[in-house]
């Protein structure tokens, strides 16, 4: 099987196991639930392997994963790639000195933060989350990383929702973007 065919197979495999919950948390939203990917050990292994195979030969120093579902994949991937793991958390969740970044939500604002000593200048970073929607969280996280001197090699997620424009915003900001699968619509 060619690499392109293999990538397509895994994309469809993962996509077919994401559960869609209509009208949650509000009417009109199609929530893409990754918990079925985690329930089945073989599916979880394939999910992690998709990222491992993509990044195995990349020179990555740190997996920076976003609160909270990004931690699940980030931990497994950091272990497999022998890199460090840096959590990017919601405001008020980290116990040491932090830097924070605010971003816009559909109905307000939020903040993410990172420990000031989590990344050193010049380190190569893979930014990881479960899903790219509007891109606000990932853009805020990328700003934190670059403020600390990190170099983002790529922004990655299990799922991209391209109709919400987040992956395009990330690309417009100069980031390479990767997702295993995508879902049209919200």
C-alpha cells in the first residue's frame, strides 16, 4: 500500500470512529466526540500511530498539548517520540510562574497559560490538540510558545473543522497544519 493510500485508510478509519452528537452543547452544533477513539485499545493505538509515523523522523524537542483532550494524545505521543511534554492549560490551573494569552470565543473570551520555564529558546515544538475549530485556542497557544522562544514545527489535531476557518487562520499566521481527518460543517 502506498503512503498516500495508507494515510487515506487511517484517516477514514479514525473518522468513522468519531461519534457525532447533534445539537450539543447548543442547537445547531455537531459535537465531534473522540471518546470512542479512546475506548477501543486497537483504535487508540492506531490513532497514536498516525501521529508517531508522521513525526518519527522530525526533529521535535517538545510536544505542547492543549487542555484537556490534547493531553491524552500528547502524553502517548511524547512517550513514543522520546520528547518532553508541556501542558498548555486554562487560566488558573498551573501552580508555578506562568505567561498567559487571551483569545476570543464564540460567546466571550478565555485565557490559556504555560509555565515560564516550560520551553527554552530555539526548541522545536509540535503543538497538539484534539480538534481545530475556530483556531483561537491554538493561535493563543502558539503565541505563548513563540513568546518563550519556541519554534513551532507544526500545529496538529485529530480533527479539523475547516468550515469554521481555524486551520486557515493558523496557515495565514505562518503555521504548517496537520489533521488526521476532517468534518465539513460545524
